[in-house]
């Protein structure tokens, strides 16, 4: 599992579509590295101002998978998406190993632009647990 910090913006008019995409539909088995699944993943980050810490959803996702997911989102769901994702090393390492950026549908992979990926807060762990127990981890509009 890799810890990530996603930071950026999305046009408010596209936040609803992004939210629907990230939450998926019942029976939808098409999940990507930025979805939420159980106690892993990242909280719903669909918002006009994005600043979330979490994990890539599942084991084995690579930086390349993350780039492909961001490009897919920008192409089909939220063209205005403009984010940087700081990616930690394997095993929930806080050491940033790469930074991925997408803006205007164009993605870039950089050597780390920060040293550390922030820890997941106690409040966020509680939110993830509530979602795991059946609560809504992504209210309409992405507001927490």
C-alpha cells in the first residue's frame, strides 16, 4: 500500500461527476487506484479545493497506474482537474518517492517535490472507519 497526498483544484461544476466516479455504482467492479474501498484507499476527494491524504486503493498499484487513472479522470470525468499527488514508498512509507501532476489533461511525473507524505490523522481514520461501517464518506459536493 502506498500513502499519497493529493492537492489541487477541480471546477465546482464537475465535482458531482467526480464524486459519482470515485464512489462507483453498486456492483461496479471497475475500481482504480484513487477509489475508496473499505478501510483502504483515500477519502472521497471530490471537491473544488482538494487536499486529502490516504492510500492508493489496494496493493500493487504503481506510479504508472496513478498516472493512467488521473489521465482517465481528466479525459472522461473532470477535464478541469489540476492536482499534484505526492506518492510515498512501499509499505505505507512516508518518504515521498515521486510527485505526479496533471493539468489541462497533461500529466507529468517528477522526482519528489516534497520530502514526506503527511500522516493520516486520527480524525481521518475515524471517518474511514465510519464509512467502512456504512456511513457516507463523501457527502454531496465533497464537503466533509
